[in-house]
């Protein structure tokens, strides 16, 4: 009985330890993908350096793009032909990724040759390009992205307020229609090649959509509430609805009319379900009012004909509660960065359109070190509290100290040394998260001292050398202060329980015979 009591007390202490740790440490699923963007538009040696960094950080995947111009070239007969040098480049790069246990997330089209999408023949050309890539790299890539942010390259050129007179009001809709049909054709061919064992069975494909979440300027004003939802349907729903339902949002049908193209029954069936996983890029949010409201800074008639006037909103305002404009040595943020919960809100809006689909978060904005920590926390909240099936998160690439113009690390008015310091703090934290899949309520200040003077590549090689020699075996999972305190508490409690039990036995024994007491004393000694 006394032994049982001791064991029970010990188990309760262990339960207390695990419960307390659960409050402090939060963990992602074991197979969760932590990724980062890999720039491959520069010399080969820099790409290898980035692969080395990504592997040493403990990332499970990297996101890169394959431009047409690098893999295809026009011959004398004006026919597209494979570019052997470009193919060799990407074979070597993908082999490097596999060597470092990194899965590749490959984008086929990202912000190039925009004007060609007004030509319906471009879908056939894109399918030719995609088939070449699938045949070459089908067993080296796990995730494929047909298009990255089609909203950005379509709306910014053809649907913005600055659109030129040469652009017709129907152009944005024609462009989107061609992109979606092209995407669907590529996905269909991808699935055929999977059946033919050209592409690995485990590979998945999708399209990376983007949106700026819309909040109504006045939540009590029905006009503003409707305008905010209209923004989401015209931005994210414009591409998402055809993928889920086979047609554009009903709201767009009503406002755009016959200028909005229609899919044929065959095309609708091809577009619907043309994804294995939903993909999302998100950077900021907007506060929205109807262009006809008193709070709008522009009238509906002042908006250009076409997409902008069809959408009919003013999203140039900023309200209390949004991120304030910040301009310091370490951060340069827009005054319209948005609300703290916009990332979570955008993910939930996407998830509501197809609750059964898994989501891969392919890119998001970093506005200072704390925003990375906050976004990871929101992703965790989505998975645990909202039960959203998110399979991966991609952060801006943070570890290159020699590249101050790095995309998505907002670097305006910052020196390379300031960028190096800021980026390295976030890199260290994200590396620990990627390796352990868990994090506690900690900031970046714990790594600040060590990050000021160390070169990332040199530090990576040092860690790899230590790992090979076994020097870092005891340091691979450092003990936190909470864990040390809890261990001491458990030890003290167990020791106290043993002492109390010994004293009780001694008192009971003192009531027995002199011979029994002598035996007990001898045992105690």
C-alpha cells in the first residue's frame, strides 16, 4: 500500500508536468510541412547555398518556380523546343533538394508573359510546357502549382484603377477564363501521367490563389458589409468558385452580365475539382466601403469601366485596429497592412468553400520579426481550434544575409546589415520550429545575441560537423527553464514522500519489541 501511494503521487506529478508543458508548448502534426521560398533566378552556387541553409534549418520543403524561358525555346520554325541546359539546371537543383531531404513545391507560372493570356492558344502552349516538366521531373516533385497569384497579374495589369484606355472592360474576365481553362487542362494531363506512372502517385497539384481580406468600414452598415463580401467574391471567389462548382460566383454573374465568359459543359466539368489541395498566398487585409456610400473616397462613376466598377468598392481606407504605419531601422510596413486576425479570416473564408479540401499555405507577408511568430500562431489556431485541415506553411526566406532585396522581406530603407540581423533572428526561431514541430511562448530575443556576429552558412556547417562527430547529441533537445523546475519539484515531492513513509514505519516499529526496533535501525543504517 505505501508503495502504491508513492507511485500514485509520482504519476500525478508526471501528469502535472505534462499538463504544464502542454500549456507552454504547442505542436503541429508530425507530417506538417514547413517551407520557404527558394529564389532560383541567379547563379548556381547561390542556389546550392540556399538549399544547404534550408536543409540545415530543418525545413521539410522549399517553394521554387520554373519559368518557361528557362526550359523552352523557339526554334527556326517558330516551334517550342526543350532547352537542354535549363532542364539540366533543374535536375541538379532537385537532386540537391532530395539530398537534403527537402520536398519541392514547384510553380509552373509566376508573373511572366501576362499579355499572352488574351490569346486562347496560350492554353495549348502552357499544356505543352507542363507536360515537358511533368515528364522530366515527375518523380522528383511532391507538390505542383500551376499558377501563382493569377489575381495579381490579371487585376494589376487589366483591372486596376490605373488601367489604360487600350484595355477593354472585358479583358480581365477573358484573361481569367483562359487561365482557368489552361489550369484545368494541365491538371487533367497531370492525372493522366500519374495513371501512366510518369508522375509519382503521391504528387499533388493545385493553383495558388491570393486575396486581401475585406472588412467593412462600418459593420453596422449593410451596404459596407455587402461591399466587403463582394470584394472577397470578386477577388478570391472569382477563381475559387469555378474550381469548386464549375462556374463563377452568382454575384459576379449578376453584376458583370454577358461580359463574364461562360464555360461549356465539358469545360465546366474539367475545371470543377481541378485541384488536389487548395493553396493560398495572403499578405494583408483591407477595410472596404461601397463606392456609393458617404464614407467612400471615390464615386462609382470615377472607377474605370470593367472589373473595378463591377466590383464597386473603395478599399483605400485605414481604420483604428489595423496595423499602424511603421518605419524604423528594422521594419518598413504599409499603412494598410491590415488587422491582426486577417490571416485567420482569409483561411477560414477559403475553407468554407470546400471544407473537405486540405490547404497548403504557400506564401505570406513578413512585416517585422513578430509578424512571423503571429502568423504561425494563427495557423496553429486554425488547425487546433477551427479544425481546418492545413498541411503546410511557407514563410518568406529569411536566412540570406547578402540579399537585401529578397522578396517578401520588406526591405525598403534598410541597410544590408540591418536586414541580416533582423532576418537571422526570425530564421533561428523558424529553424527550431521546423525541427521540433513545436514552440513555446517565446520571442526572437533569445537568439539575438548569438545572431549578431555569426555568418549563417558558417554556422550551418559547424552544426553539421558537430552532428557527424556526435558533439551535439546532448544539446539537440535543450531543456527549458520550466522543464528544469518541474523536474526539481517532482524530485522533491518523491523524496518527501519516501521520507514520510520511512518515518511512519519507524513510529509503528517503535511500538514493537526491542528486537524488532534493533532490526529496523540496522536496516535503516
